[in-house]
C-alpha cells in the first residue's frame, strides 16, 4: 500500500539501492562460503582464495558503490538528511562502516594470496560483515520504531 503513495521519481534510486544491497549481501555471502571452503579443502585452497579476492574486487566493490549511491540518492529525494528515522541511521552506520570493512577485506584477501595463514581472518571478517548487513536488512525492511 505504501508503494502507491510513493512518487514515481523515487523508483530508480530505490531500485538501485535495493539491487546493490542484494548483490552486496550475496557477494559477501559467497566470499564467506568460498573462503571457508578454502580452509576446509587444502587441495583447492589457493584457487578458492584467488576466487574470493577477485570476487571482492569485481563484484562486492561494485555492488557497494551501487548500493551507497542509490541510498544517498533516495535519502536526498525523501529529504531524510536532518531528521532521519532510526532505521535510516542504522543503514548509514552499516554502509559507512562497511567501507572500512571492505577495505580490510580487500587487504586481507590480497595478503591471503601470498600468506595462507591470513585466510581465516578474511573468512571471519566476511562473516562479521554478513551479520552487519543482516542487521541493516532487518532495519530497512521492518523499520522498527517508525
């Protein structure tokens, strides 16, 4: 019902934000799965570490950019900058903190290619980021307190 009340000008930025967030969540989930598989299957560990690193570069970073640009665009259209509800603030905290996490994931992924003992840190950080994205997903969809 709420979608009928939303202006049509909000459709594209909201679509880009949701698309980017969905691909980001899936990309980070695949990082976690592939990196844990690399820890459990030593014969293919090098290939799986390389796959995780290139997935970070090619998929996750682009999805983050699309998600963040779409988020800023829709927040600007809805005029939520000054008096944002709590669910918007949760999204900003996870998105802005996620930039630091993605930088750390990229660095750890690159280091894991050269030093395999770094791979568990990469896997653990990917799982941590999945949990943070899950909190943001709940806040954006359920809008608690709104």
